[in-house]
């Protein structure tokens, strides 16, 4: 039996669609929170059993993992220790954990917790098989919390403020590519067991080019206004000094200058990972956004 967390999330939904496409016959037990919208898989034709509960409840997790052989944990990395602990108690053979490339950030507060969680789990490989998948920033629909905000902003404003030069590299990954990757990792166990994979988009792009691509997809002529990094840091420091609930921290400004580009040859080799280009992928998100704007 396959046990899945986070199936109602962005990439989890694409995973369900891939399972449907492949006519997956295995038993699937899905952990969902109370009140979650499960309509998309309630009558999908897959052999799915729902269990309603919380990943912070260890007793519930222990009971839910009874009879499970493989875990796909898509929900937040912060719950990975609980999931793995309960899996070991139930003699689960394999945990596939969806974590984040955020662990590679050079800024301590962004990476320290991720590194600590992951390293502790990787030391348990003598007790359970652990495969770690690390996506970059996920996009692809209105469920995306990152690019969708950019799409919305560029659609409503002529001018776009940019801290620094905008040459920092980013490699956003489409949620569909992740859903496909989960399936491919699952069926290629002989190659993917106990491995670690970074899962970025097709190619790294300068942030300024990402903004331009989104602007073009919207058929807008946005004007990018660059602010020197020293000015941006100074403004952020003042903002944080006068407002304890400031929404932009100094470290966030610094992290915006950090390259987030990754290689994925091992994922291509082991399970034919083939992410879509950002130019192509963002069109779906933009079109969804524009259709919602027209509805209102």
C-alpha cells in the first residue's frame, strides 16, 4: 500500500492525474486534514482510502501507517520527522520525502532548519529506505503562492520595482513536472531507492528575464525600475526598525540576490525527468489568471 500526504496540494493534484493516466491499480491511503477539498479524487477511479487527521498527531500517524509499504510525503518538510518515525515503527520499507532546495541557501535562517531535519533523517537509512526530492520554487496555477503574485502585480501596475540588478538566477518548476516526477520515482524504485534528487525547472533564468517573460505573456509593457541593493537594504532596515511586523526582512532582500540554479542530470538518468520551460509553463498560469479576471 502507498501512503500519501499533501495530496490535495499543488503538485499532489498533478500526481493524482498521472496515476489516473497510468491506470494505477495499487492501493493508496491518503492523509487529509479535516475540511480539505477532496472532490477531485473522490470519484477518480483509483483505489484510494482517505484518513482524516493531522501530521502532528503521532498516535494517529502510527495507526494510519499500519500495512503501508511505501510513503510519499508531499506535505511540509517540518512534518518529515514525524512521518519517518511512524513509518519506522510500522516497518515501512521506503519513504519518498518532498523537501526543498532551500536547504542550499547560504543564509542560515533559510537553510538551518531544513539541513537539520534532513540530515537527521538521512542517518536513519539503516532502518528505512529514504529518497529525498528537492523542488525549487513551484508554480503552475492559482494555487502557486509565488509566481501568481507576480502575475497579479504585473497585470495591475505599470511599474515594477526591482531590488538590485535582477541578474540573480532562478529555476521555477511547474507543479505538473513534480507530479510526474513522484510517479516516475515510485515506479523506478531499483534506481531511485535511497537517492537524493534536486528537481528544478528546465533551465535557470535571471530574475529580470522571468519578469519580462511574465509581462510578455500578459501582453503588458511593464517598466522595470531598479533600486540599488544598498538602497534596498537601507530601506528594509529602517522599515524593520519602525515596524515590528514588517513583511520584508533585510535577509529577504539579501536572498533575492542569491542564485537558485540546480543541475538534474541524475534525475534525467534515473527516471527520465523532463521539466517544461518557464516560457511554456507560465502561459497556463497567466491564462488561468486572465480567465478569472474576465469572470469578474
